[in-house]
């Protein structure tokens, strides 16, 4: 398992974006996570297409778009045109989730489905054939800096089993309050971790130091379980 760390760009200092992205890439970021909010699906606004255009000019690694919006169908083409590697839509948002995910794939973009803490895994069974990544929300979406919701641990483990039962090759990503402890706890289940204030944007710690701590957690989990997580 080649675990990927994905910094959440709503946590960066946009007044020094170029330096931030360079430092995050040097620290080992695999993909940038870009949170898009409409103030309706979630009670907040975050980044937008102009921010992605700026990131696209500066980044040398891929970036995704996490659409926390009520009508994702209206935006798929826009974010595909902006070069997003993955587009995450929330399972709770579109009327026709299978059609929405199919549309993302038709644009040559990986189809991601995000599920809120209160949403059962059962909502995924009929769309696994058109899903590339499941984004397990471990906070209620809309804000960085919230506490981790513990049921995400058992849910992620059940999801891993469910994907195996359905012979799905979909990856699992965890999003929200991901700390070094959570990286170790879910090292064998998650392929990607979205990193915000709990794991990467930490007071008096460089990105290199924070990422090193996270990698050490993967290695500790590997040593304890005997499986490769890095
Ligand atoms: C929340 C976003 C997350 C968030 C992660 O709605 O989807 O990506 O920015 O930040 P932390 O790790 O601080 O929760
Ligand atoms: Zn997110």
C-alpha cells in the first residue's frame, strides 16, 4: 500500500501560496486537497475555481476538488477543465449519484464519493462500479480544526471489508481531524489521508517535521502488523 498524504489547502497561508506549495511538496505531499463549499450544503465558504487556477500554475503534484455543494452536477465540467485529478461529490448531494459519478469518469477524472459521518455505507453499494475513491468524512464537513468523530474508525474498517466483498478497486481516503494517532490507527485501511490542522498545519512545527511524524506512524503500524503501509 503506497499511502498518500494530501494537504488540505484551506489551511495554507494564501499570502505566500507559492512558498507554501513548494514546502508542502518538499515535505512529501502526494496530492493537494482543495475544499470547495457553497454555503448551502455546508454552512461555510472555502476555496473556488480561481484558487485552483493559481494552484495549477504552481503545483508540480496533482490536486483534487472536494465539492461540498448541493448541486455538484453544475460544476463537474468546470473542475474537470481545471485539471483536477479527483473530483469528490457528496453521496448526500445529487439526485442521481450514479449518473454524476459516471459523468466525472467520462471527463477522464477519477470519481470520488464523500460520505458524511451520519451517512451509512449502504448508500455506496449501487455505485461502487463507478467509484475510484471513497472519502470517509471524519468530521461534519465545512470547517477545519474540528474534533475527530470516532465512529469513522469502525466505518473505515467496515468499508475496507465491503470493498473487498464487492471486488472493488476503489481507494479509501480519510478527511477531517487526521492526527498522527489516526494515521497509525488506520494505516492498513486508508490509502490516502487528507491533512489539516490536526496532522500537518500544527503550531511551532514545520511541514517537514509534521510529515516525518506521520510517516513514522505508518512505519510503526507496519512493524506491528507486518504489512507494508509506505
Ligand atoms: C472539512 C474539509 C477538510 C478539512 C481538514 O470540511 O473537508 O478537508 O479542511 O482539516 P482538519 O484536518 O483541520 O479537519
Ligand atoms: Zn475536504
